[in-house]
């Protein structure tokens, strides 16, 4: 299959009283149709801002740079009118937000929240929309769906609220689904259930999924491609096999080392020393240079160009360019 989405030179800034925060800096990547692509990195690396840009949700004081392009099936969505955005969101692209408790309206029952989007986009009676809502709750594994439709968010557990969010995102059968930290704040068994359910729905419907996460451990079993971001930049991209078995960037290696493993000494967990750079004044060179154990003199002076290691694997690292 070809690519459903192409991001070119995306830059997003936020104006604050302390200066301009450069949240995303000249980011480019492609998303293959019908596959799961994971965007991974620490909190603040720009992955959620990137996903909101794809949904057209950057609001003031945020600003997308004029030279940025996001091509959905060849169309630059950043040039869309309000009417085109309304058609795009929900039908072509939908998003699962990371905090279901704040994303759901506590004053509205679940049925109204699930059917609201259906009725906004389709000429359908309230009764038919309600039946479709019941079907969606059943699809995401919520038992007693007709009764649950009449209940309110506080009557659901964290995992069940997340399933409701997924049901709402899937109501219009979008071509592209963005899942922003869909299992944050859930215990590990519930995380596994949610991910297995999403994987099953994705495979059944051939849907394209962008999974945003800080945890490489949860993407191993579901992502075909992985994009690693750090300090607003893409530092490495590759297939899941490339990233897990042939990581090339020191940051990717550090992320992998920080994933808890059962075969290591109990209680021992690797950490990444230091802190990410200040994005109000990001470094000119590799942003990971100050934390990198293999830093070269050039690393702090200039950001490395992309090095293609194979057809699927690319990295931005001076160590891979053979420079001193």
C-alpha cells in the first residue's frame, strides 16, 4: 500500500511571556496506509503537538509555520477551509485523547456523547443514531451496552471510559485514527486489553493508526513502523524490527534500555541522565548531545543530516555519518 499521510517541514511554535517555545521543528515523515505507526519519545518531545497538527487542533498562542505541509491523500490539509476541516475531522481522521475523564463531558450521558458526532455528520434519526451508538459500544467490548448508554462518565472505570473514547473516535469509520497515549493512567492488564482491542479493530477494518506514546514497550506487538522524536525533532525512523533490533541513535538506545524487562535483575531500571533542552532556546546541534555518552565535538554545533541506513531505516546522528 501507499502512504495516506505525508508531513513535510512541520514547525509549530507557542508564544509565551518567557519567549517563543519551538514545540515541533522541521519535522517530516510519511504514514503508510493500513498500518500502525508509533510516534515515541519523552513528554515534551513534540509528539502530541504533531498529532494535534494533523487534526487541525493547534490554537493560539500556537502557530503552524507557513512552509509546513500536511498532505492527506495528496491534499494539503493546512490550507483547508472551516467547512473542509469539519468534513475531515471524524470522517477522514479521528483522534482518541489521552485523558478520557477530562475528554468526556461529565454532565452528558454516554449515549448522547456517542451519538452527537453521528448526527452532526449524517442525516439520520436520533433513534437510528442511538442504535448505532449501542453497536459501537459493543464493538469496543462494553457489556450491557443499551443500559450503559444511559449512564454518565463517573459510573465507568478508567478502562471503560477509554473504550467509550475509542467508540466515539470510530463512529464514522475514519480512514486515519490517531491514538494519543490511549493507555495512560491505566494499570498494565487494562492497558493490554485496550491495545489488543484496538489492534483487532485496526486489522478487521484495515484502518491506518498513529499511536502516540512515551513507552516503547507497548508498541512492540502492534506497530509496523516507529518514529522517534526528541526535543521537537525526528531523530530516527524505521520498521519495528529496525528500531528494536538495530537502533542507531543513542536516544533510541536509551529509550529501549529504560523499558522494564523481566529477564533483568529485579529492581534495576536504566534511566536517561540529564534533562531535555529548553525549547524556548533549543540547541543548534543535536538536541540530545548534552545527555549522550558518545558525544562528538560536532554534535553540539550542527544538527546532523538524515542518514539512510536501509530502505526502511533512517537516522539523524553524527556517529552514523562518520564525522569527527
